């Protein structure tokens, strides 16, 4: 089942633009609670909701998202398979696990596997904070990756200038 929903049009604190979310959830009631939690935090969101792995893959290939929220266990697949699809896609976005119950060891394993964070369904009030922090973390990571080639280029130029200056100094001596 694929569904698009829009929460109250309240500006997003991150950019003033609505956040585009892919939500992998099979429960309409849980989806509604999740959207209410985001709305109460004054986040403007546009979301696509899917409940099959095939639909998730299709949307990851066809659309761009700011983040992916996924239930841990769905009929026929888990969040680990969603993570694999995300890693195979061209999108570098946070994957936040939304789950009813998750032990500490399982949570650590999910984070080690590459999921960004998790929120328990009975603590959805944390979701806006976790989402915002995850988006900031990914934005910083992207900025560092952009700067890295520029820094290397500057470092190389600086190294060349230093060598030239050293040669000039030696030629004058």
C-alpha cells in the first residue's frame, strides 16, 4: 500500500521547506501517531508510506527523500532489508528505526549495521528531536565530504608553492 500524506503546513526548522520522508510502516494507526508527533513539533512533512519491500525499493529509485523511517519488523521483511536497499541506492539519508520493542543489544546491532538511530513507538515524542539531529548529522557529513577534495587541492597547491619558495631560496643562496 502506497500512500502520500501531508501534515499541517508549518515551516520546517531545518530549511523552511517540507521534509520529504519515506515511511515503511504497515500499521495505519502507527503511521497516524508518527505524523501527529511530527506535526506537534511544527515540522512540515510530505511523506510516502509503503508496507512492502518492493514498493520501498521502487520509491528509493524514483524519488528523493530527506530521511527514511522504518518499522523494525514488517510482514515478510525487516528494517535490515530496508537498510540494504537504502545502502544500494544513491541516497545518503538517515534511516531511523521506529519500533514497538527493541532490546538494548538489538538497538546497538542496528546502529552498528548502519541505521542512524531508533525511537520506540511508545516514545514518539522523541521522534522530532531524533529526526532533526540525524538530518544535521548527515548535513555535516556531506559538508565534510564536499570540503575534503577542496582541502586536498589547496594542500597540494600549498605544497607546490612551498617547494617553489624553497627552490627560489636555494637559488638565491
